[in-house]
């Protein structure tokens, strides 16, 4: 008998009586897990803080939950234990975490936000009496994310290359720092805390790492000032917006495991994988990411040929000394 993956997008099943991951019917409304880890919410006093949804409404971090069977919850607990321990110790330990473990941890949070957004959308559609308008491109991305997240309970092998890329950076953060960002439309995620930061692009087959190779080479081996990490973050979030492919994956289900193979991103059009980089638009993204330091768009793109950067100095070497607050 082949290993079977569950697809909630076939009949758009996003209720609280079905395990979000496996499709198993739940026995009790108490079978829930938190989207954001309990240890993280407590460490940074997040439980009652507002989390803004796409429709401009707010939930608290604690209200973001997922209906989850006991067996799936135990699998998530094991991943959570490893990640909590590593993040408590800091960069060196987080860097050693297995890529798949980090992928599963990031994906649970990102998909958890998606699941809650879909539930809000379904409720609004019922109240308005109108059909829910949902982009097929997004369904495609979320379906793949959900399928790959099932690697936590189903033996799964990513063939040839990982469908995602996750970068961990050492950062000189202020002690109380907790900064989480996501963009569910482009499946990009970042987190900055303790003495490290993470950027994950979840369905790019590793292309962002190649695209930003020059900047990544400059910062390799260096501890970053927060403004340097935020610059890298801005580059990733903007390039995720420029990424113009909808990656396809084949899933081969066998009795032993599911094999996942990314399809080539190059297509018959020979169109570049990323749309053209527009300095002004990038500057607007960077202005938002640099808000704690107060840099404005006109300063950032004063020279459109060479937008403002804190990654390199005038000689194009890594910029070692930055006299700005840690934020």
C-alpha cells in the first residue's frame, strides 16, 4: 500500500474537527496546537500581543491555533524540542540544526498563519453570502507547502535538491530583540532574536541563495549589525516578489516513503526567473526594514546607481564598524 498524502485543498476542508496535517477526524475540540511556539510566546511576552491578519483584523498570537491530532502534535513537539534547545543556546547551535528540521519548524508557523487566514476568509464569505475568491496560484503554493510539511509524519525524501533555502546568520542583537516577518503570498519568512537571524524562502528550489550570492559572500564569516541583516532581509523579501515562477513538484508515493522532485524552473519562454530589479521599489522596501534607524527613501536612493548599503564600505569590503543603535 502506498504512503498517502492528505490534500485539504481538494474540498477546501479547514474546519476545527479535522487534523490540519493528516485529515484525521478529531475526538475533541481540545486537540489543538499553537501556531507560534509556546516557549517563544512566553519568552517574548507575545501571547496577548496583536497579530495583524490580511483583512486588517487582529488576533492575538495565542489565538492562532491549528486543529491537530495527538500523533501529529507529538511529532511537532519533537521538532519544537530540538529547535527550542538550539535557539536558547544561540547561533552556533541553530546553525547545526538539520535543514529539514528547520524547514518543518518554519513551515508549521507559515502554514499555520495561512490556515488561520483561510478560516477568516471562509467566515467572511459565509457572512457576506458571496463565494470565497481564492487565487489558484496561491492554492498551488499552499498545497505544496502543506504536502511538504507532512514530512513530519510521513517518510519523505527531497530528490536532487531541497525545494527551499534557509540561511542562518550571526547577528549582534539587543538582548530583548524579537522580530518576526512573513509574506505568505511569496512564502518568505524571517526571524531575528538572541544572537542570530533566519531567512527562509520556501518554494524557490534554492534560487534566492544564488541570486544573492554576492551579498552572502560579503557577509560570510562575519557577525552582522542588525541594520546589515535587515538589508539582506529587504533584498530577500523584494526578490521573492520578483520571482516569477510557480514551481512544480512531482510526488511519487511508495510503501516506504514519498519522493518529492522539483521540476526545472527554466521554461520554453527563456524568460529570466526574476523580473527586473527596480531600485526605487527596492528602496521603498529597504526604507520599511530600516525604520528603526530612520533612513528615508530619498537618502537610500540618492544615487540610483548605487543605493545606500551597510553591507560594504567604499572599497567594497565588508563594513566592519557601524556606529548605530542595536535595534
